[in-house]
């Protein structure tokens, strides 16, 4: 424990943008975490996950009990690596990731195995904006926190199934527009509220895999709203990689 070892493989495949679509093929990429690159291990757990977007938005965790467990070849993801969380682990963290952004698109490929715990795939603690989280038994929301009432748009349950989940979330002060959730490349969900967004807190700590009862293998983010066509491209990319 405490002795880090770094995992980086298939780099040439990832950056062959001329022939292969990846999240880096779209403009505005500010975060790209993949399970087969930039992983630093302390034993069997992940102490750091390095950003592949070129922006240096690395996520880390110094407390062993809060780290995600690494699997180098996971049959649930076509034998690609995965990171597994627990109901109590805080996951990986970075301070101020969303600071200064008026809109952010978050995406992740995930398999949730339990739904009894509130689980942030990518997002911040309460009093932070924005996030994509589990709200009950396997239901995912785009969540704006403004007095704890701004859950905006919902998607369906996803227990024990692989899903790509993308949230396009405005964070401007007093914005009233609703976000878009893409579930497996398709815009889904119902508007639960349309009240002002608290944008004073995107500089708070953002976490990946916070209380995630399941597994995650890839995370990305853009500094803008993506289009429906781009969401489908991202889903198609993740489907080909992970099933």
C-alpha cells in the first residue's frame, strides 16, 4: 500500500483520430479518463486517474478506504478495465474542476449493481453544481443544487446493465433552462423543476465514483453543450469499446 504503479496501454489506438472516433474528436474536451490509461495503483486500488484530454484535470484519492478497486480485465466491459466503488467510498476527487463554466457536458460509461445509495457518477457534493447522480433505485438525474430542490431531468433505471450516460447541464446564475440527459445516445427524461441554478459553487470538489455501487470505466467532459448527433457518436464509441 502506498507504492504507486502506473498503467498505460494502447495509447496509439486512442489518439489515432484520423481513422477512429474518440471523445477527443469533438471540440471542447476538458476531461477524459479511461480505465486503460493513466491509472496509478496503491495495491489493488486506484490512487490517481490521469486526464487524457491534455488539460491536466487529474483525479486523486489519498485515503485507501475511499479509493475505487481496479480490475484489469472485466468481462462486463468486453474485457476492458473497470473501477468499482462501494456505498461508502468517496471515490476520486479534484477541486474546482467546473469553476468558471456556464455549461458543462459530463459523460460516463457505467454498470450499477445496487441502487439503495445515492451515487454520483461525476459531480460534486451537496451545495455543488453540476452532477449526474443516482436518485433512488437506479434512476439517474441531472442535478442542480439550489437549496436542495433543483433535480431537473430524469432517465430510467439501469441496474445490472451497461449504460452510457451523458448530461448536458447549464450552470449560469439564475438560469432556468432544463438540462438534457442522454441515455445510451438518446435524449430522455422528464422535467422535474425549472428553478434558478446556484452557480456559486462549481469551484467545489468534484468526484468520480462517489458512493458508486457498481463499476465505471470511462469518464469525459466538455466545456459546452453537445448536440444530439454528438451524443450518438459518443454512445456508439462507448458501445463498440465496452458492449
